[in-house]
């Protein structure tokens, strides 16, 4: 395939703490693939607004951001050049990748060890990898979910949450899906959630107290704040609370909350709180990717993509603000 001499990518140019003012589109020089590498033309990139905003503050603990800094994590696209020693991949193959600094750009060079060959470079595949993988690994490996468990999911209509709902249902669980919008609530019912709680209309603690007196076997939380507190208070005997984020207060000063020390809430029922970031468990990625794609291809797992269109690197900031405002239903995707 032909290729341009240069291409566009999005970088952090200065650390303002704000995505839009920190970033800008710049030009990069085409780089041919080395041995064991391919060049991919990215077609879609996934939006990770909270992580991206923290990068613009240099507050991600395991990353030292020194501008200019390449951005974007997950993308899907097509192979446009193949290096020596590469077997099983040819030009035109659809590819999914997940690595910091490779998503918000038109082209990337990738080692074949980190690419996943897929049937098509679609937004749905982008939703599955890595969000679907995070849902599967977090629920199964960290939450140790079992058939018959009562599972509660915060931000259940989001890019991660809607996968947690489905995977829990496939595992034979009773699922409580928490959202803030009636339209999303209806979609979650259609997805199979057994009980949907719109926390703007119902008090979550009352629902759990009255309807689930034995408590939650697994709670999967990415919101934090009062929802986290409610989950802690309503864990069942040997219940597991998986923390995969705290969107409600990630950009606020640390809040010191006058609560009893958490062991007083956990010890007597042998419950636990377990932090989870997908990149901390690379040993599970490949196996989960195979299973998550298989479920999708067989029609057993839906991949929601937010219908709001975002096109080009110039609209990544718009996509980020859309997600941070909580207006999305499913994965927010930028077409490249």
C-alpha cells in the first residue's frame, strides 16, 4: 500500500490540567516497520477521558509526562506495511491494539506481539478491546464471580459497565444495574439487567436494604463517592467490591470522610475491597480477548458504541468532554 511522508497525531504540548488546552495536533514522519513489526492505519480510537485528563496533569502514578507526549490507548485499523519476520499478517488485515501513545494518531508502528487480529476494524471491536476485557478480567479474576451471585454495577450503561452487566448475566448472576437516566435504564433492561436503579429517582441504599437484605456478593464500581460507600455498607458475607475507578471525584481534592475505619465494615463478614486496573494484570489479557471476541462473534455479547459522532483528531477534546459530562451510552469512539 502507498503511504504518506507525514501523518497527524495528537500530543500533550503543555501541562495545563485541561485536555483541550494541553493538547494539539502535530505532524509525524512516516516510519517503516522493523523486523517483527507492522504499520497500522488507525481507523477508530477509543476515548479514555479521565485517564487522558490525568495525563494532562501528570498525575498518573506510573507515567511521567514530558511534553510533547503521545496520547491515546486503544485503536482498530488495518495493516498497511509488514516488516521482515512477520508471519500470519498481511496488508489489509484488520487489527486491534492497546498501548499508551498509539491511539490518537493516523498511523502507528506495532510489534506483532501486541496486536490482535480481528474480523473487521469496527467501533464495536474497539469497544470490546480493552473495555470488554477489563469487564471480564475484573469480574472473573478480581471479583471471583460465581453463578448465583448478586452483582451490582455502577455506571452500568457506560463503555465498561454494559459489558460487566452482560458477563455477569452469562455467568448466571442476578444483576443490579445502576444508572442516572431513564433512557439508559430501559436499554439496560433490554440488555438483561434484573433490577435497574436510577439513582436520581430512587435511593440506592433503600433499594439494597429492602430488596437485597443478604447483601451484594460482588459490586463492580467505577464511580466512587456515595455509591462506593453504599456498596461497602451492603456487601454480603464474603462479598467482594471491585474498584475500577472513581469518576465522581477523580478531578477533585481528596475528600476526608468521617467514617468508621473500613475494617469495621469488612471484618465481621469477611468481605473485601479490591482495586483493579487492567494494565496491572497483563497475564489475563490474551485469553480474555479470545473469549470476549468469540462471545461477540457468536452474538452473545453486545458492544454498545455511543451514537454521538466524533471525527478526526480535532474532535478528541469534544469526545472527552462528552464522556466526562456523562452523556454517553456505551463506548465513546473517534473516527480517524
